[in-house]
């Protein structure tokens, strides 16, 4: 147990892409730093963990690491000023939405605290208003989201504002939710022609537009968006929800071969996820595929389920499972998650969104 060992693990993790291995190494480094009483290391390694977790599909680790750092900042503000955590605070509020166990009141408390800290550090409220728009979108308050869009766009950008690509992607998202396909395509132009972009945009933009195109019957555009978009998300551990959107498209196309390949590649990773929203969207896409495959008369699907999966013991062998049993399990999981979100939000928005996707895939 030593500072040197913590530093070695930190350095080793720094060379890795975001994902489970990097997260695990950083957590080991944090344990070493904590045991050695190396406070600066404990703090800074947790900041590294926040990024690795946020972009590596481990939002629950992001929330834990951030809470520790913010508490330490409040305790020792001169050594660890909260201005250094404001960017990560945006990730935290967004991540909290994905866990129905986090109440809307708790999320509101976070957002108010974030807003206060922004102003105390000389920044404006554009990123907080943008987050409030995202919250409205998440809970299905599209009128409220539109009002927040107008408010945040009236505030000038400063250095704490999200990148232009991310802001524009969320406006595309809003137009898609409002079922304004032409507006969504218009807003996405700078993203699709690669004038603007970032680490996850237009990766997230393509699947949203793809389902929007299916919704208005433009199958050729949907195909183009799938062909361009899927290669951008399938290697990203934090974008499994959008892999699920592509699964809905493949179900709509009755492309069983590619659908099976998608499920086999990503299912184990999704099963291990703690972040509930992402798991729900991925499972919904897999459900659409499973129902589609069942319509072909297939009895089993060649998917290797994780050892801990409840259907693994019932499988005929380790490399296949009953398509009906899998579809039933997926639907039970998705509907339970949707019900948890709906209970938190006081409406049926999440269930209705899921059912819209199933209708797009002709599975409802």
C-alpha cells in the first residue's frame, strides 16, 4: 500500500480506452491512495474515474466518485475548489436521470446547487437551463422543454457551456420527440456534414434521426442513417442505448442475421450495466428482434447468455437459448423499468416511448 503503487495503477489506466478495465484499474488506484492517506491522489484519481465512468458505461461510479470529491471540496475549498468540478457536475445531473431510484426532488436539488455554484464562480446559467430542458424531455414534458430551450438559447455561451455539437444534438432530440422530423433534419445538418462534432456526436444523432425517418415512412433515409450510424456506436460502452435503437431498425427490416450478431456482441455488456435507462433501451431493441425472430418460426437463438443470466440454466446449451423465453424475459425487464420511471415521473411517458419503438418494429 503506497502512493507509488497508486500512481503506477493511475498511469496504467491512463493508457487505456474508457471502459470496464480502465474503471477497475482506477478504482484499485483509489483504494491504494486511500489506504496510503494520499489525499491529493485520492481526489485526482477520482476525477479521472469520473471521466472513465461517464464515457465507459459506469454512471453509478461517476455518481459515487463525484459525491466524494464535492464533499472534499466543500470541506477544503482552498485546496480543492468547486470550480474544478463544475464540468463533471453536468455529467452527474444527466446521469442521475438514468436511475429511477434517484427522485426528481433529488435531481432538482442537484440542479439548484449546480446553478448556485455556477454563479458563485462567475459563470452564467446556460448549462443549467440546458440541463433543465433535458430533464423536461426525459420526463415527457415537451412544452416545458420548449420553454427551457428558448430560455437557454437567450443566454450567451461561456466556457462552461456544453460543446456546440452536444447542444445541437439535444435540439435534434427535442424535435424528434416532438415528432417534427423535418425540423430535426434541418437542425442536424451541421452534425451530419461533420461541420460540428465531438466524442459522442453525431454518434447519438444518427439513431434518433433513423427512428424519426421510420416514423414518417422514409425507409431509404432510415437505411442510410443506420449504415452510417451503427459503426459509430457499437464500440462505445456508454452508447448501448443507441445500439438498441439500431436493433429496432433491424427488427423493422426483418434482418435476422444482423440482428442476431448485434445481440450476441452486446448482450453481456448490457446485462452487466447498472445504469437503468441505457439497459432499458438496449433491451427494448433486443425484444423487438426476439419477437421478429420468433415470427420466423425459430425456436432457439444462437446467443451466448452471461453465466449469471437466469435463462442460462434453462438453455439447451451454452451457445443458444429459447427465443420465446428470451423475449418474455426482455419484455418483463423493460416494462418493469418503464413502470419505475413512470412512477417517478407521474405519467406513462416511458412506457409510451417504448411502445412507439415496438410499433416502429411492427412488434406491438
